[in-house]
C-alpha cells in the first residue's frame, strides 16, 4: 500500500483576480487529505471516499472526481486496464468549497501513485499531476490550489497566461497566526462562478478594471503587512478585498453574514475565500483568546466553523 497527502489552503488575497494573471497570496493550513492506494486483481480503479464533508459535497462532486482521477492516471502514464487499483481517501481536511479540498485530494493521489509505481517524481512533477487532476473539477484551474496543496507554506502565486510557467514565491511570515474558518454549508460550482466573472469582465470592463486597480494597490500593502507581522493592517486589507469580491458578485448573503459576525466579535478582518457563492470565509484572529471568541460567535449563528493557523 502506498500513501500520499495534500494540504488544504486558504486564499488570503486574490481569488478570481488570479485567473486573469494577477498575483495572489495563499497559505496552506494544517489540515490534510490523505490517500492510500493498493493494487487489486480486477482492472480499472475504484475510490472509497472517507473524507469528512459539507453535507452533499462528495455526491455533488463525484462526476468531477471521476474525471479528475482519470486525468491524473493519464498524466502519470499509469495503466490500470489489466491490474487495477483501489484509492481510499481520508484525513482531517473537510471536503468543502473554499478550502482547496479537490486540490488536496489530487496532490494526495498523485503522491500515492508516485510511491506505488516508483515513478520517482519530485514536487514539481507531483504538482503537474495535481494540476491535471484539478482540470476535472474546474475546467481551466488557475493552479493556485494545487500549488499550495503540494508545496505548503505561505506563497505568492502568479499564473502565466502566455507560456503557462506559473511563478511561486515563498513569503516569510514571522510566525503562524490564528484564524477561524466559517462554512456556509453551500457547495460552489467553480466552473460556473469563474465563468460569471469572465462574463462580467466582458460586459462591464470599466467596473472590472476599477476593481483590478484597487486590488493591485492593496496586494502590495498586504504582502508588506504579512512580512512585518502587522496583522491589524492585514485585517483591514482583508475587508477591502472582500468588498471587491462583493463587487464581482461572487459573495452571497451567507458569506456576508459570516464575515459581519466575525468582525463584530473582534476579528481583525474577514473575507470569503475560494470560489464564493457559498463555501467558506475566514477571519483573522491573532491570539487563542480572540480565536475562541470569534469561533463561538460564528457557531452561535448556526454555522460550522473550525480553528486553524496560517503562515
């Protein structure tokens, strides 16, 4: 039996903007998806998905998961037509929209295949396999989720729209910082939402370009504030980024309620993370005491939530 893992992630700044070649800041989190793979006598592959989930997520994503696994196997050059494999997914990362669940599973499967078939792939190649798998879920993924899932840490990611050579740069935060993640309980369709943003760009380029300019300015300040450990400043910039995503119409009333709840409970800042129209938000809550206070406030609103760290 071979085993591999992939980290969950939170996009701190830049979801949707990253699709258009703008840099984004992403952090891996401590929760992971773990894949174990073993050979079976019959041909083909089968998957047993034991990940914790937002209700209905795995059922809703099953056809995309099937396409994803087929793509990973093809990219790895693995033939299961005679001797098949069984994939078992687990770990403590909840399968939910916004936390990079699909990318974490792609990275975990790629790593386990690498082990099982002795492919001798380095992390760069593992990331390429995970990216191929992400196409099954997202059509044309940015690459940011699988990069965080494979490499971990706190990264500046920029998608190369011309040559396809995405750039990754490590940010050195002074120390990990506490955050609270709130779950709307709604599963997002990334392909659809990304398509809606592209449609907005085409139909209202002035509005879209104004949002881009504002985002470019706040991103510069965001990186400096993270490197300096100025979390008050970073929190305010998270709030600004959420407002820009509201302008792109990718938030929703549940996300806005979670964000408002976290801010009222004392969070330094809060925003949606990931696709939007459901999924997750996260709140910046330096210190265990503040983290617990915001976590309780979110749960009192009836939402699932968990505490973790970034950086």
